[in-house]
C-alpha cells in the first residue's frame, strides 16, 4: 500500500485546487487532509481522532504556513525534533513570499518552500509536479519505505 500524502491546508479554495491538481497528476497515493496544525500533529503522532490510523509516516507533508491553532512553522519544528518523524519530507506550500518566512522554514529543516502561484494553470502544474516528485521520484532515506503494510 502506498504511503499517503498529508495535506495541511485551512483555505477551502486552495484546498480544492490542490486536490484537483493532485488528482490530475494521477498519483495513486491517498491524500489525507487536515485543516490546522494541531490536527496535523495528532495525525503524525497517531492520537485523538487519528489514534487508529494505519502505522507509518506519510510520503510527504504539504504544509501551509499560516494555520489555525498551531502554525506551519511550529508543526515543522515538532516534526524535525521528533525521532521517527524527522525524516519525512516537508514542503511548505504557502502564499507568503516574506523573506523571514522562507529563511525560518529552511532554518527549521523544510525540504522545499513553494509559493502558491496565483495563475490557476500554474498552480495546477506546480502541485502536480510536487506530488509526483515527492511521492514517486524522491528516494526516501534507508529504512523508510514508500509503502506501508496494510493492517
């Protein structure tokens, strides 16, 4: 079973466009959607409503920067400071071009920082390319597989 893609996005419009783009890329990976940073951390730590989810980490996390409850930088910080999570590829997917956001994201260990294109066609292409790269082309670290064992 392929590892899922974790999409952390609170904006309904951006969420819809991202899901359309990922579907158009014809990835077989399930896309798990959470709407805030607290739910993202609950998913990753298998607690709360996600306590019964299948074991294993997502293939990639597409993480918005500005989120309710716990912002994207805090989520990233916890991922990078938690054994068992720190090797998950994280792509910051945001509308912020602020230099301080870019610098802080890389200081905290983000793998990629992508500014959401305003143009619809560019947005679709960018998301599809991201999904294919991280879920298919990227070689995960040894000991981390693309697949999870089904329950």
